[in-house]
C-alpha cells in the first residue's frame, strides 16, 4: 500500500519521480504528490486522483531540482484529497516526508505536539511524524539524522519513509519498519522505492532495508545504521528484473497480460525443480527442512485473499498426495485467535507480495511458538522470505494488476510440487502415480495455452452477462477454492456481487437465490464428483438458473444441460485447479472491461496490503 520513490544525484529528479510513481501506482492510487528541493527552495505538488493528474498539474510548473521524493497513496487516515496527499511538510517548513504504513500512536503524539504549539493542516498520521521530527530537531538543536532516529524511537507502528530536511539540502534519509524499502545504488546517485520496479530502469544494484534501518544518502555515499545508531554494512544485491516484465507489452491491461503469461510463469516456477529425465522434484529452498516436513504431523497454511485460496487447493493436494493433515487459515484470523501451535508444526505462509501485514504478523506468532515456518512468495527480497526459516519462490515475475492471476497458479504449482515430492518421500505415491503426476504437471503450460485460444468464446459469454447483479460459483474438492477464487476475481474488478460455494452446499441455502436472472458458474470437469455435479446443474436448471459450465473437452452430457459450456483440456484431478481457474479469470476480466471498470486498479484496493 502506498508507493514511495526518492532520488538524489545529478539528474533532474522530476522525470525520475513521476515515472517511478507510474510504475508504483498499483500500490495505491487515490492521490499522489512530489516534492523537489532545488538548493534551498522546496517545491511541493500534490493532487487527488491518479499520477497522471499530478503530472498534468506539476509538469506545467517549475520542477527543477536534483533531489526529491514522490508518493502514491492508499488512504488510511483522512479521505483522499489534495491536503491529505503526501508529501507532508512540518509546520515550520524544515522537514518534508512521505510515508507508507501507519503510526499507531499518532493521536497521543499529536496531542503532545498540539500542547507545544503545533498546528496541523491534514488528517494524516504522517504530518504528526513530520512535526515530531521537526520539534526534536529545533528543540534539541540536533542534526536531521539524529532528529529522525529519536522521533522514530517514539513511534509505534509501521513505516517506510523518505525524508528531506531543508537545512541539509544534500541528503535524503530513508527509514524502514514493517513497510518495504529498497535503495537503488547508481554512480554518484541513489534511488529509494517501495519495491524495485521503479529502480530497475536506472540500476540493477539494490540494497533491501531491514526493519529499524536508517539510510542517510548523499551524492558522495551512503551511511547505513540502525535507529539506535549502530553502524551497518550495506549488502548490495543484483536485482533480476527485466524492464519488459513491468510493461504491458501490447496488452490493454496488466491483468490480461498476466493471464496470458501463465504458461510461461508456471513453467518458470517448476523449471529447474521438476526433471522429466530424472523423474524427480527438487525444491532446493526446502532442503534444510525436508526431514521435518516429511515427518510432519500437521501443516498449517496461512495467507489472505487469493493466496488463502491457493492454500485451500494446497490442503487438498497435500492431504490427498502425502496424507499429512493440513489446516488452512486466514492469516488475519490466525494471528488474533490464540491458535494452538506445536513446536513440530509446519506453517506455510503464502503471499504474492511477501509484504502482507496480517501474514507477516501470523508468521511472527508461529515463530514465537517454536514452529517451523516456510514461505511461498513471489517477490524476491520481500519481508516474508526474510522472516521465514525456508521457502520456495514462485518465479511468476512481477504481478502488477491488483487482481492476482499468475501468482495464484504459480502458488498452486509450488504446492503441487511439494505435495508430489512429499507423497513420494513418504511412500504414499507409487512409482506410476508419482511419474504420471510429474508428466502431467509438465503438460500444464501447453494446456493453458490451449485454453487461452478460446478467449473469444469467453468474451461472447461475458457480453451476455455483463449486466448481471449477482453470480454464484460452484465447485467440489480442489475446485471449490477455484470457485471462491472465481467469485473474488469477479467482485474485486467488476463490483458485481459474487459468491463461491461447494456445489453440494447449494441446497443448504444459496439455492433460494436462484432464478432466471442468476448466472451460476459451475466447474464441472470429469473427475470423481462428476455425477454429483451433473445433479447440481440439474438442480439449478430446475429453478430456471443460467448455467455457465466449465467442462472437460468433449463433454456431451453437460452440453445438453447448460446454457454455455467452456471447455478445458483433461488433466489429473489433483491438477485440475490450474486449468479451471483460467476461464474464470478471463470471464472476470472481460466483464469488468465491458462495464468500463479499471481492471488494473479497482476502487478501494491496492496491490500489497501492508496495513492491518
Ligand atoms: O500479496 P499477498 O498474496 O499476500 O496478498 C493477499 C491478498 O491481498 C491478495 O491475494 C488479494 O486478495 C488480491 N487482490 C486478489 O486478487
């Protein structure tokens, strides 16, 4: 949530900052702002709305200067407007800062500062921090760096910060606790950003800040320390991110580009890990914990949103193929309900961004209880892989569309690899099943390629139901989480109310909703529940509901019953989720576009949810 970008060097800061904000807009998009320091003149441009609105406004003005900060906001404190937009300037104009995160004790700090004569113009917690830093700076007659460190020691909450002090015009200060920050290292120049996407077009050398780190950047070098003033040695890493990966490459939206990338992203996820020649699965990231995993009495999977849905597919896969009991929990519930965690439990945290606040907090809780915590993450260098004992990256590449698509299939691919490998190690799977599963996993990218060729038929169906006000999604077994995922995709980008249900549960309540206006998307591939799901379709039709069925290629029975059938290739039941989700992603995409919704940046949402 919220995108941060900063620059100090010899180049003009404005083009770097505005382009950086465009790259980061997926993190928050209700308002944006930029501040530039030119010698001792500080300029601030802020606008409610998109980064393009800010650019229209600021680019007509004098934006000269070689040091600056920029922010794109997802509102927490105060509605999105020009005043609440970042950057925030301190009352006497000494400090200007941008912030991602939440200052939890801001009202107490605000009261104290008000008692000392401070006045506030915005409703934000960030302005309180700007004034606190300034108060310490003026009262204590200390340097900007000391004022920042002392102020941060009084703050409860999470922050990623970029700060300019007008009195020290050749410095940029960055600090992190709980909200990600990356420093890009150039020749006599530094970049700051919430993630590497705005940096890679300038430099591939980056430093990921850890919690409680403060970086003082000048054109002559970087000084890294902790809030408590202990010196740190910066660890410069090469970021493996290509500029093409963060552009639309001819697609109208990132979401569609990412849907179409799935054959490649799934392949990249198992490439080097699954070998057809050796008929083996090798997950290097789990090597150190493999004996514990094989002996595990229980696995608990945690995640939020789409990642939680992937976890539900994982439950089915691990229980079915490896016979280890699995529980799946929303990270947000797990962390607050005093869960029973045993030291020999294995916790698997799933997250695309690796920054989701609830998932991070749940990981910390599980670690305190002595459990082994593994991560399945997409963003390399993000917080979750660093907080977990071991894990597997998904290698799906950057996912920019707020609606998660390729991250989901990559997460399920990792869980499938884990389940097959564990099933083999635990001797639950015989040789034939083990090898067949490996071969079938290898065949998934081509099968998805085939589904993508039916894009036009998906568009036709979407046109028919774009004005529906409700949708029901039904599935059984591992396809029930796919029904949930289909419903989530539709509601988050098209704002149509949608619910996912296990097909057999329909008759326990949701069936009351069915009438001739209700589209019911039924995932009805040829698996062991096929007969049952055919009965469910008949139940919907008996009540005049509209059935859109996702069926296996060549199905003739459901074709006679359903209003529309969307075919997908056959695969083993255990891997069907990887195929069945594709038509649902595409249906949601088309419906949202036909309703003129902003599919990449749906209202009220942001890509990575770094607040509770
Ligand atoms: O980055 P994470 O996977 O931890 O994010 C979890 C959810 O916020 C995320 O999956 C969200 O539900 C997506 N917008 C769904 O498309």
